C-alpha cells in the first residue's frame, strides 16, 4: 500500500510492503543528491538488517555510511543528539541531503530532531523497524529527545520526505515489542473506528503470532488513520491530533511511576491506560460497562496488561494522579482527558477533576 500524508507544504508517502527493507536503496535513491547515503540506526537493528540494507544501496550505486548508536530510550539524549549532529557535519551533509533513520521510535525521534536542526533543517527518510514506529512515531513529524526534566520535552515538528514500512522487519523484533506496538494499533479502533476494533478482536492474536497479511493490513490501516489525523491538525492545535493520546495520560503516569524503562514499555502503559480510560468513562456514566469490558477483554486476551494490581506498584491513586499534573499536555490547571462514549467514540473532556481520577485509581489498585 502507498498512503499519502497530505501535510500542507510538505506532503509525502508512506509505503507499506513486505520486502521494502531489502529494497531500501532503490526507494531512497530518488531522494538522495549524491551517490552516498548516511544511515543512523541502533546496534540491534544493525545486527539484523545492516547487511541487507547496505546491499540494496550498493545495487543502485550508493555507498552507505553508518552511525550505529546504542539501543534503548537513553539514546534520545542531548549527548547522542550532539554525537549525531557532529557526525553529520563531519560528513558535510547539506540542507538538500536526506538522512536515513533506520530503527524504532528512539532512532526516528532522535534522527528526525537532528535533521530538523542540522543547517536549520535537512531532509530525512524514516525506515521504521518496530510496529510502534511503523504505525505511529514515523508518521506525523513529531521529533524529540528526553531531558532530565522529562520525556520528549525538547523537540520539533519536522516531517520526513518518505516513510518505508516493511512488515518483515517485525520478524526479528522481540514479541514483547510487537505486543507493545500493537496497543497503538488497537488505539486507532478505539478513537473513531469501531469496525477496526472489531477487526482487532478477530485478528489480533494472528497478528501477534506472526501472520504477515494481518501485520500488513494493520500497519496500512493504522497509518491511514494517523495520516488523516495529522493532515487535519499537524501541530496539535485543533483538538484533533490530541485524540492520538488516548490511554496516554494514564499510561504516562504508569510509565513515570515505573521509571520509563523495561518494567513497563510505553505501549504496555498505553494498553493499560486505554483500559483505565474505558473503565473511568464507564464509571462516569459515559460508556456502557459492556463496551468497557470489551476493551479490557481484548487487551488481556493478547497478553498486554489490563489491570493495575498486576503491576505491583505499591503506591496510591493520588500519587499516580499527581504524575498526570506534570504531563506537558496540561492546560491552565485543567486536566484535559480523553474519554469514551463507546468503542470508536473518543472525545476530549476538557475539565476532569483530578480527585475523581485519584479515587477511581484507588479502586482500580485493589480490584481483583
Ligand atoms: P525502540 O526504538 O527503543 O525499539 C525497541 C527495541 O527494539 C530496541 O531495543 C531496538 O533496538 C529494537 N529493535 C528495533 N527494531 C528491531 C527489529 N526490526 N528487530 C529487532 N530489534 C529491533 O522503541 P519503540 O517502541 O520503537 O519507540 C519508542 C519511542 O518512540 C519512545 O521514545 C517514544 O517516545 C517514541 N514515540 C514517538 C512518537 C512520535 O510521534 N514521534 C509516537 C510514539 C512514540
Ligand atoms: Zn504512544
């Protein structure tokens, strides 16, 4: 599939097809100014895919120059940003050049930010290799690094010129990461697409078990949804793009409480966050208990966390709610919250009382 992203002034395509990684060279070639490509990746991705990608560049007469960074969230740092920038400058990369980001969301966010500021902005190509990056972070132009003050607090909007998503890349991705990315797939169904949530209920297990057709379909459907949302609201000013944060306010609090690491991956936090958003919506009388039950049943059925006690947090609801206050999405003291009227009927509730959220979380923390 080829999905256009209709950003005013900077439109681009997301190509989704099995085998794209092994043909990366020919797809990137038209965007390169010279017979040389600079590729930023991490050590895990390089271990599995460097050879095939290098060969694809060689076949079209392009020499590839690689910067292989450590894997992991801590790579989205000032230190690595400086390293990437200096490396690119040493190679005399110009505004008209295109950098290739090959990896998950960490590499995409860091490389995209480096591209945004190098010579005040050069081009970059996203080749996402995790499900999360394919369905979410590689599309839409949000780039960032983390700082001691928090995650993604320094960054820029900078759109790629091309995105290549190869479902076969996921063959080497650990199942836990595939699952975490799958949470963001389910999110698109819950936001505004009940038939797609139904598709997930029927096909989620197959997708996680490695079925290529299911993976390709889910990626294409998710990218189309993301493309539609970011085209409508590129800079998150119209209240549309904010819908993509469904499950993220709860999820972010859980990530903060567990230290933003391996204990709870981002997608795992989002999965549980969506269950909590559904249950909180039901508690507020907005959504039926039956619909909320469908959300938690599906999340649990694919092996993602669906209830709080399983995390063994040892904190109370107030403490979790306090993490939400530090979320950068907080607006003038009000807590904007994405709630649901039903499956596929997410909306932005502007003024949710934090005390209600804390009381709800206290109940959830002891729920069997
Ligand atoms: P990641 O980039 O750390 O990748 C997860 C792990 O998988 C890493 O260990 C990586 O080395 C490994 N890996 C990647 N591809 C592989 C492959 N094909 N085979 C084997 N191993 C592979 O994490 P992620 O989950 O892709 O992304 C998380 C990041 O994305 C976070 O920093 C988050 O803030 C960011 N994010 C950004 C946006 C956005 O709009 N820009 C949206 C959502 C998330
Ligand atoms: Zn997310």
